[in-house]
C-alpha cells in the first residue's frame, strides 16, 4: 500500500491493481447490512464477476452492484479477473430496473480491467449488453452513485458508472483502456505503459480537475468513514430531485463530457503519439 505517499500515474496503476485492495464484499460488509445477493440474467446464466443485491444502508433499502476480482489466483480464475461477460451486465440491468421500480438508490463499485473480450462473450452480445447498461443507467429514475475503487477501464467500467455522482478512491484509475493497451495502439510498444499513464490522465486528481469525476475518497483508516458519510449525504441530496430530474441531469452530465477527449488528443500529440 502507498502509506500516504503521493504516487506517480504509473505507481497509481500498480496500486489500483494491488490484490490486497478492498473488493466488493469488503465494502458490502463494512457499509451495508442484510445484504441479499441476487443471481442470473434470466436469459443464460449467472456471471460471478459482477455481484449485485439488495442491502440496508442507514435504514434505507439500496441496490448494490459491483465488479468482483479475486484475492489470489484461484479466485481470479473463478471470477474471470473481474472481467464481466454480457450476462453480468444484463444482470446489472435487471437489478437496476428493480431498484427503479421500488425507488431504491443504486450504488455501484467499479473495479475491472475491462469487459471480457472472449469469443463467447462477443458472440453472446458483449457490446450490446454494455450499451444497454449505459442507456439503462442514463434513464433510471432513481439516485445512482458510482465509486471507482480500483481499476475502471473501458466500457466494462462505464457500463455501471453512468451515475449522478461518480467518485474515485484516491489511488484508483479510470481510463478508456489499460495503459498497456493504449501504448500498444499508439506506439506499438506495450513497454511504454508508464509514458501512456502520463498522457492518458487517469488518476483521481487529474480526472477531478477535468470534471470527469465529482469527488475523491481518501484511502487509509478514515476512508470508509468518509465514504459512508458522503454516501448518506449524496443520497439525501439526490432524493430532493424528482425522478425525471434525476434521469435528465444524469443524461446531460454525460453528454457534456466531450471537452476531455480534445484535451486527451492534445496530450497524446505532445508525447509523440501516432494517430494513424
């Protein structure tokens, strides 16, 4: 762990991937009570890499959804290293619609290297499932809060992060793809991952400065207490809006994030990226 040290972007990536970081069930145990996990997409199967269920938070019923990674090799294999298949995103859609029906706030925890790119996932409609999940979140008429707790890469992360409030843990990352993938595409050299981290602007502080995330949650002993207080405050604030206002504000929030892409192109150009 970082022990309060200010990390470079590449060091932040390594910390975000640290298997000792808290996972979805750690947050469920620390923040919620009476969690009941719900399974299956009602079409094909249950995807264990994405967890979802009903819980109690400060005497309120909420829907909790999050990616699940393992703490060791055996668990990582069982949970596909946190790479969710289309069945997982369809499960998320089902649970979010259930939450909307009963007026429960939706709280999501994002920690994935990206959606699973395998042949079976693609043939089962991976891109469509991600797009439908994002569209569903934009339309939800209930409060939605997302916390990026580790890696938040690609559409696999955004699929459960189109929220009214998007927060990041201090040493989490949020990116269009992994730094290694970015370096392979831009410079044909995955070993330039550290350079890619500088160009991509993927740390919590950088993304908050650009307005892509709303707040940063500190890590360490007080982190969970701060997160609990912020969750309670945000839910109370969001409940003041009508269901229609919640959906409209969320939709407009994500429709106006186009300025960041122009800045990213500028950053890549300055580092000598090949745009072909």
